[in-house]
C-alpha cells in the first residue's frame, strides 16, 4: 500500500476553506481522506465532542506532550490557549495510505514545511476583499469589531500565498471544489505513487517478452 499524502490548507477567515474541506470529504465518503484532529487547551463549545472536533486537554497535559515531542506544530494563540497537531496520529494515518489534511494558518505551515519537506500546501483565495467581508457578515456569527479584526488580518495572511504549492480562487464554490479534487488526484498519479501502488502490475508487464 502506498503512503498517504499530507496536505496543508490555509486561507483567511471567510474564504471558504472549511466548507471546501467538508464538501471534499462528503464527496469522497469512504475514500482514504481525513482532516487531522488538533489538540487544544480551550474549553469545548456547545456541540463539540472530544476526539471529533478537537482533543481537549489541560494546559499541563499539553505542555507535557510538548516536552515529549508529540506535536508536528503547535502555537499559543491570543487568549492563552494552545493548539497543536499530533505527529504520531498523522504518521499512523499516512502509513495506512490515508491522505491527511491540516487546516492551519501560514505560521503553522512554515513549521511543518521545515519538518516534512514533502508536504503539499494549498492556499484558498477569496475573489475580492469586498466578497470576503460579505461572507463574514453573512455568517451572522461575529460582531462588527470581530469582522473588522478578521478583515485587518486577511491582507497579512494573503501576503503569504506565494509560499504555497497550489492556489485556488474560491469565486465559484463548485469550481473551487473541482480544482481541489484535481490537485489530490494529480498527486496520486505521480511516478512514485503509481510505482508503489501498482508494483505487481508493473512487474508483470515488464516480465512479458515479445
């Protein structure tokens, strides 16, 4: 069985990254694809379940895991909460041939590239800042101050787009989803992947004599 691929997906808030990932997994239900579940020290929000949305742990437990080298990347964000990506869990799933998606920002992406040079990264762009703000307002989840803060951060986040291997403009959602799907499919058609996946077939084809 071939090794799964590790993907980073990043975008400013409101660009549609989470919706694209959810739609991709739904469209490929039953296939070897999953989103990495992060550890966090923040309290669960209504409707969130441990081991489904996050692994909720104490600060002491998180810092103990840091000392053990458990995280592929981690950060302490505004408000004092830790977030981190479990290295053993990712390695286990990749070994099973499962493609793993990391929903992280550009700072986490930089950490991961240093440790896993083979990782593939995808940046999702909005079609315009006006549309980005419209989507944030349309959610109905955040106050004007929060939306203003997200918009202020968006330009800084977008400025890192050229650090990524692939860029998708999420103007038309179905087209953006098709673009994302095509990236994943192309990675499974590389020479290395096909050589491992079809080792017996290739051997049998080469064994034939004319």
